[in-house]
């Protein structure tokens, strides 16, 4: 029996096991191949939705057994070592015991972690469920204090919040928080117009990945939601009830939320595998890890380049789904000794949520920019979230 082990229960990992089971077909049903998914958590965390529990109580973790095929064995453990010669990996189980697992095929889908600001800089990095809940508790507590605050300036500070980092995560976080804070302010008898959310953007415009028109539309949409975008400045630190900016000014705010993007999983550095300058696994055009027979990698942790365009994939869940579908075919071809498919970049498309019921989508088709807004944009955004987590 062949054993295929997939490490990582994020977007790339759960899509990988689904694609492998689908492609291998009879090998799975007749038990000549088994598929194992291993992750340190018993659930799949919908990481791109971390802003949701920061704004309101919402569950964004799904039990792994609910999102992967029933024939997949799920192991909760933390991978700590890899022996490519012996084709086995070492992991620590829930009790801290050291275990070994042999494999014929190994897929590393270890994903990424949220880049954290130095704790000395103050504020809270939106990098976990616990952090999201802390953010929600803090801004709610600030609004309750504002109910009884007599000083106008202090009341305004308590009703203000800064989001530092204006990628898609920062945009979605600021929009969702602005909506939630205004609703809570109204419930508490405060004027919702006094709620101020600032989005600090180190770049000179929003959404540099697409056309300037999309960036302008996003900024106007955020303004309508009560978000003030500050372009061309970095947040330096949250200190003494204010967020200091690189231009010399400061935002008086009750809370600073850091949304600084993603970095490849730091665990990769301890596995003795070839890494790019950015810390991603180096793979060929068919996702094979350099110098490691039977080992593949997809998702945020892999440096995947389109051999035709020379363009590297970005660290988003839409890339992971396409990579996973192709990975299953690659592995089947390698098993059969046939030529394997090679990577092809995903179409240019970005979906951005702008608070409940609102969103914006940009895609480029045949050189033409297409932008969808409002409820239609929101439906597309919901669809991308659900597809990435195998939710029908």
C-alpha cells in the first residue's frame, strides 16, 4: 500500500487531500493507497476571515473531519523533522509524544503565518482567533467608556481605531470594524458619526496589484463606510494613546490593529529543505521539492513560478485551490511514470469584502479591466471564501 501524507490543514492542505482522493480514484477505494492529513490543530481555520471575530462573535474554524473526504485519516500533531532518505517524518502527538510516520508521497502545505509587529510597538496584531477576540473586547470596552466620558477629545479617542497595513486584509478589517463599531455605538446611545476608523497605508494608493481606478473606487467605498485612508505613511508605534506615523503626525485612537501581511511558515526553516530568499520551499514546475524524491509542496509555503510567464504565484487561497487540483494529476503521472502537468498561473482576479453585504471584485480578461461592486461583489467574495474552505 502506498501512503500519501499531507502536512497542513489550511486552504492548500484540505484542497490537496480532496484533489488527491479524486484523482487517485480506485487506488483510494480499493485501499492500495491511503491518504493522511496531519495538522497541529483539529480544525481548519478560515484564516482570511480573522477580521470577522474581531468585529463580532463568529465561528471561523471548521473541524477537519467535516471538510476533508471521509476516507482521509486525520492526525493531530506537530511535524518536527523529516528524513528524505528513509521517507519518514517525525511529529509530536497531542500528549507530546514523539511519533514517526512513513510515506511514499509527502505534500508540504504548511502555509503561512501573519507577520507580527514587535510587541514593544504596542497595539494588537490580527494573527489568531485569540487576538481577534481581544480586539473585539477592547474596542467594545472603549465604546462603553465613551458613554460616560465628559471630555470631547477623550471621547473621540475612545471611539477611534487605527488599522496599520492596507493590503486586502487591512481593507477588509477596517471596513468590518467600522460597520460593527457604528452599530455598537448606536446601541449604546452614542452618535455613530463619531466613530473613526483610520487605515494606514505605507504605499501611495490602495490595491497596487490592479489598476488605479480600482484603488480609487476602494478608497471612496471605505470613506462611505467611515474609514479614513492615510496613504504614503507607515504606522511606527502605538504609544501614549496615539499611533505615531512616519510623516511626523499621529492618530489619537483607542486601539491600533496591525495587519501586516503574511510570511511563509517559519517551521520550514527547521526541516533542512531548500528555501528561497523569502523563506518559501523551492519547487519545480510540477511542485516537486528540489532534491527530495516523492516530496511536493503547494500553497503559501511554496515558491511556485509559471514556466511560461516567469511570474510567481501570490500567497492567496485562490492560487492554492488551482495548485491542489493540478497536484493530484502530477502525483498520478509520477506514480505511473508518465509526463506530469506543469504549473500555470491563475487568472488575475481579486475579491475584497467591504463590510456585511458589500464587496468589490477586479479581474482582467483579454486586456480589459472588469470591476464588480456592491452586492454582486459581495456574492463573489463569499463564494471565494466558501470554495477555498470546501464549503458548498
